[in-house]
C-alpha cells in the first residue's frame, strides 16, 4: 500500500480524533461550570421543602435520627462515645439512661448538651440514607411518624424542645444552616402548599 492510498483513511482518523477531542473539551467545560442549583430548579429561591430538608439533614437533627441503634455526635456524625446505644425505649439503660448525663438544658460546665425529654428518635424515624423525597415521605407517613397529621408534624418541628435545641446546641456546636425564623416560615408555606415532597 502506498502512502497515497492511505490518505482517505488518515483523513478519516484525523476527523474522528478531532471529534473526540472536541467532545472531551465540551464535557470538561461543563464540569467546571455546573448549572447553578437555583437555575436548575427554575426559580430564584429554594422551595419551602428544600429549606426544610436542609435543616433535617443537618448534623444536629441527624445525630438523634439514626436508622440503626447508635446515637451520633459532632458534625462528622461519629458514634456516641462511651458505647451508648438505643437501649430500652430509645433511652439507653438499664444502668445509665440518656438522662443520667443529658439534663433539661445544656450543661455549661461539662458541655453535655441537654433539653427536656432527651432521647433517641424511634427507629421508624431513622433518616440516614434517605433521599430528600424519601425523607419527606417518611415524616408524613403516619405509620412511621408517631401517627401525626401534616399539621401535627409541622407543629412538632416548630415547637418541640429537641428540635428547638438545635439552634441553641451549646458551646462549639454548629446550628442548622437555616435561621429558626426562616425554618418556621418555610414550615408554614410548606403546609399551605399541601406538603409536596420535592
Ligand atoms: C455517660 C453519659 C452519657 C449518656 C448515658 C448519654 N450521653 Fe449523649 N452525650 C454525652 C456527652 C458527654 C456528649 C457531648 C459530647 C461532645 O460534644 O463531644 C453527648 C452528646 C450527645 C449527642 C450529640 C449532639 C450533637 O449533635 O453533637 C447526642 C445526639 C446524644 N448525646 C444523644 C444521646 C442519647 C440519645 C442518649 C441515650 C440513648 C445519650 N446521648 C446518652 C454523654 C452521654
Ligand atoms: C436529642 C435527640 C433529638 C434531636 C436533637 C432531634 N430530634 Fe427529632 N425526635 C427525637 C425523638 C425522641 C422523637 C420522637 C418523639 C416524639 O415522637 O414525640 C423525634 C421526632 C421527630 C419528628 C417526628 C416525625 C418523624 O418521623 O421523625 C420530627 C419531624 C423531628 N423529630 C424533627 C427533628 C428536627 C427537624 C430536628 C433538628 C432541628 C430534630 N428532630 C432533632 C429526638 C431528637
């Protein structure tokens, strides 16, 4: 075969190489410039549900809502120290219960967090590993959420002592990424909108 007869093939290969190169550049450009979340949801503001989810998925809430039998600690959600487990009725025991260490308010001397009725959320209220929509469905599911109506769930999230503790968690702990008044506003708007889960 002469160089001359290879010419059409070489031209073809060059074309293919060019197309691959160009498409990689295209993908690379799209990787460095992701579509901003706001535009992706086709609105300038997150929906009330998205605001609520941000709070629910924050470590202050998740640490007490595990899907297994172990409370978590810290922003990294490490296992509760001293081998504390779900135990009897979500309150550890029998030797020491949650309240042996957790009082009705934060202890400013020992930095043990505290709020009334401190305990682990029941297993049916475990949220680890759920997608946003699954989490929304779970908190609305009467067979899992303590037999609450949407109104009662919204009321719980705006008033329960353990929920409110998240915005006053004690020295060195971060609060949820949404201010409490904005969270309460989003709850009301979510209820008015008929509690959509996306
Ligand atoms: C022996 C004492 C003790 C017992 C019993 C105990 N805790 Fe704790 N708990 C602590 C201490 C101390 C901390 C603070 C650790 C820190 O901030 O480093 C803590 C932190 C936590 C946190 C982390 C809060 C956060 O978001 O960082 C959660 C959640 C928690 N405990 C839940 C429970 C639950 C639920 C029970 C009962 C099932 C329980 N604890 C039983 C001592 C205890
Ligand atoms: C100290 C542990 C603790 C913390 C912190 C905590 N919870 Fe809970 N949560 C519980 C327990 C215990 C229950 C069950 C009590 C009940 O049903 O009244 C519960 C129940 C709930 C429920 C009822 C429905 C369901 O399916 O889960 C919701 C909603 C909820 N919590 C939201 C939150 C939110 C939002 C936060 C954070 C801002 C939070 N919780 C922080 C312990 C906690």
